[in-house]
C-alpha cells in the first residue's frame, strides 16, 4: 500500500515537472513579443523593430572597437568564437540554431553581458528587438 502511494506521488511529481518544463519553453516570436512590450512601455513613440537597423547595429563597431561580429562573425548562421577566450559560440540565427531565443531569461542574460562588453552600457529594448528581428532574417 505504501509502495503504491509512493509510485502515485512519484508519477504526479514527475508529470508536474515535465509540464513546468514545457510551460517555460518559449518560441523566438514569444521572446520578441515580450521585448516589444518592454519597448512600448519604455518609449511611447515606439514604432516597431527593424531588421535593417538590427543588421547595422550587429555589424557596427561600438565602444572598445568591438561589434557583435567580433565574436559572432559576419554570418550569424555560422558558429563564432569568443574574441578573448576562444570559446566556440553556436550560431546566433534561429534558422541555424533552434535553441536561440527560446528562453527569455537566457536572452536577457546574453544581452546584459554582451551589450556591456560591446557598448559599455545596457542595450535598449529597441536595440534588442532590432537585432533579434535581423537575426530572424538570416537563413541557415
């Protein structure tokens, strides 16, 4: 009897854990929508994201003479390499890397770290959305 109760409890807990994992998974479009809402809240004049602005931002050198391409290459559909550590970085374009932009917490962490490295400041919601919009246009 006790063993049967333990089995039922285990199945319930395992099932709840799997449901919470699938509930936390996001699509890249859902992540972009959250950033769009952030942009609207921070700028009432927000007019939308631009792949062209995102491409320019991604390729342009900023503070410290760095650009996103310093580590992610000119082709975001290919793997890059961290400029200082040499660590291989998976492709940024969702078409080439299905894991990209599927977890808003990881996206925020990524932008926080990389924007501070490249810009010496945080990225604005507009900049984040423009870059992601550009990366959506890159085909694997």
